[in-house]
C-alpha cells in the first residue's frame, strides 16, 4: 500500500467516524411539556415507549462504537501515535452511551409503573 493510499484510507475512516460521533436530538418531542401534561395511562405509556426507543438508539451506538474500537485495535498501525487516543475516545463514547441507555431504560420503567397506577 503506497503512502497516498494510506492517507486516503485514514482520511476516509476519520470522516466516517466523525460523522458517527454526531449526536441527533435524543428527545425530538417537547419532553418538558409531555412530562408535565402526562396524566393518563396512555400518556405514560407513550413516554415509556419514547424512552425505550431512546434506549435502543443508545444501545445501537454502543454496538457501533464497539465495532469501531475493534477496527482501531486491529489496524492501530495505520494511526501511529493517534491510535491510543482514538481507542480512548471510542471507549469514552461506549461508556457514555451505556449510561444513556441505562438512564432511558430506568425512565421507561418508571413511566410504565405510573401508567399501571393511572388505570
């Protein structure tokens, strides 16, 4: 593999990873209003479903970053001194998304319980 090919490979991988780091709004609905107005079982079920979807999205990001981390580890020779920094960045993202998934699962559970009590 010549130097130009290596540079192009590294650049394309870096751009792909940067795009993967962009975080969309995890709560597209007006959560403040939805929570304040939740009074019925249906309202709380809708919130629970929203939090479950957010948890699934975060879990997908965990899986994505675990795969990326493995790529960095398998091909660390391509990144030189930056390889360790890239790996640490992926590990931090994995940890962060795992916390987000857990928090959303807990919120979903609480709203499911509130829905059951609202019946």
